C-alpha cells in the first residue's frame, strides 16, 4: 500500500511559493513549482487546485500569471494543508461488514472507530501546531 504523498507535495509547493515571495517573486507558474517538487505539472496543478479551493493559494491569469499564497505562511497550518488535499480518512474500517455472529466481528467497528477518531484528532492537533513558515524556516536552517 502506497503512502499518501499529496500532503508532502502540497507542503513543498507552499513552502516554495513562500520562499519565492521572500525573494521578490510574488507568484510562480505551476511549471516552476513542479520543477522544484520534481513532479509532473499535471499532478502539481491538481494539488494547487485543491489548495486554491481551500483558500490557501490564489491564481492570477494573464500578465504575471501564476500561483501565490492566499494568506501569510505563518497562518497556513499543516492541518490546513492536510484537510485541503487529503480526501481519504487517516484510518478506515474495512469496506465489508464483519461477521456479526462472531464476538470480535460484532464489536470491532465501534471500538476501532473510537480508536481511529482519537488517533486522527491527535494527528490533526500535531499538524495544527506547524505552519508553512515553520516548515520553511526548518528547511533553511
């Protein structure tokens, strides 16, 4: 099973947009961002589209076209990024119903739902404590 790299791609893109802004480039094209991420521009545009719909980036068309952060990097948490690009739950139950005649099958779903909800809340809280500005500062030091 492959890990979800959408959050990593999005965080990379946002950090690169912030660094470009700091260096006097208020926006970057999707091709410029894709070159930094080293991914196909189509994949990157899909990620930037998710970030735009979540209000994390803006897009400008025409002269000076490109993407830029919609708000300061200090105000964009990794939780914001995760919720913008990750459609699947962090942990999920099996798609088929377990055998309800089995003592484990009868009670596993509600118990695991509670455990998964608690783990997801802790994961989200950890991401909420980190911003794109934090990520970039750690990269640059």
